[in-house]
C-alpha cells in the first residue's frame, strides 16, 4: 500500500468508524478522542495532539467540517478545506483516525465513540467540555491539556493579514 493510501485509510466515515471501534474495543485498546477545526496546523497543535495520543492506544480526532467551521469562526474560515485538514491530521503518525462532523459540537460523535479519555485544550473547564457527561457516565476520564504559548491559528491569520 502506498503511503498516501495509508494516510487516506485513516480518514473514516461513520460506518467505517463503527467497524474500527468494534475492533479496538475487542483488542482492549484505550480510546482517546479530541476534536477541533485544526485549520492551520502549527507546533501548538502537534504538542497538544501528541500529548493526547500518549493518554491511550487509539487517538481519534473529530474534525469540524468546512460548513461547521464557517458557522463557528466566520465566513473567511476555514483557510484550508476539510479534505486538506483531514489529510494533514491523518498523516501524523500518532493519529489513528480522523472523522468529520458537521454539527457545531461533536456531542453525537462522542456518543458514538464512547471514548475512554476525552481531551480538550486548557481554555475549558471540565464542566464546559462537550461530551463530559457521556464520558464520565461510562467511567471515562476528561483531560484538559495546556497550550504551547505563542501559537494560535487565529493569531497566525491576524498576523498574515496585518502584513
């Protein structure tokens, strides 16, 4: 299998995700879930995602669709298409799967995944994290990771526009 095919195979639709979830659960693997727009991947994202991956055996990223990003971030976003963003994320060796979602929050996707660990960035409290109720009700863990100072997609975009 060519490398690009390996990358593409990590971008899953819901039926494929459900099949893989059954396999991972059968193997007893610890499933970690996080989500975001990941519009322009930067070192802050890499540190955050690698730390999330360290918390289990499988890292699933819920990726906001283009339409969802526009609703959340404005008409000028995303900078990169959902296809491009998914491919970049799926190319990271510690990412197991990338799944697109079109809603404003990943609540239904989290209900489907039922992760052992739900991870979000340090700008949230546990109570504010979407899916916290689902994960804690099933005995899972919610983890908040700090940010790498100086990195923000919105900040990078503002910096480019000011030039």
